[in-house]
C-alpha cells in the first residue's frame, strides 16, 4: 500500500523559504483551498488566531507542478535552527553518472550560482575526494543544509 506524504520544513519565515525552494526545485506555490482567496483567509476560517498570522497572505506550501514529487509545507516554529539536519534534500541537476563529469560539473555549478543568487550560502564546495562524483553542500536562507549533485 502506498501512502500520501508531504515534506514539512520547520522555519521562521515561509515568506523567505517558499520562493527560494520554488527556485531550487522547480516547484510552485500551492493555491489556497477552494473557496479561499488566500492561505491567510483559509487559516482564519479554521480558527487560527489573527495573532498567529504575521505572514502576509500566509502562502507556506509548495507543490510539484508535474504532480510527481511530494508537497512541501513550511511550518513556522518559535525556535531557531541549532544543529545539523538529520535529513536533507539532494537537488539532482547533474544527470547522473551516465553524463560526463565535466558536463555534470557545469550543470551543478550553474544551479549553485543561481541558488547563491537566491539566498543560499556554500558550506562546502566539491573537494574532488571522489573522482567520479561532484556535489556542493549549501545552506538555504535559514541555514538548512542541502546538496546540489
């Protein structure tokens, strides 16, 4: 039996992470539920207090426009990130080992440059330890680690 699931990322500011991860993954912001003009309207309709909605239109979800990948919810939490992630996302743009290493490097470096421009920071560039592997470790605007491979 298959299960439906979403990825939930704890954060301080969905307003910063939704556009960043949309760029990183090719996802799009999720439309609010039917009958609601915005996510804020929806949250108010289900009883979330106004005092908890310091979030503009409160758009806090992404979906894969192809319908293949899981949805992502950016859940606001009060505490800041304090330790290394135990789970991380690999943004796979290189094409795998069937693609020549030089081309994989070009693809990865181009995506890394776009994500740095969107607010990521490089934690560890590819170090060449593995002769047929190329990946760069980055952090999103709130410090969550991920790899571009």
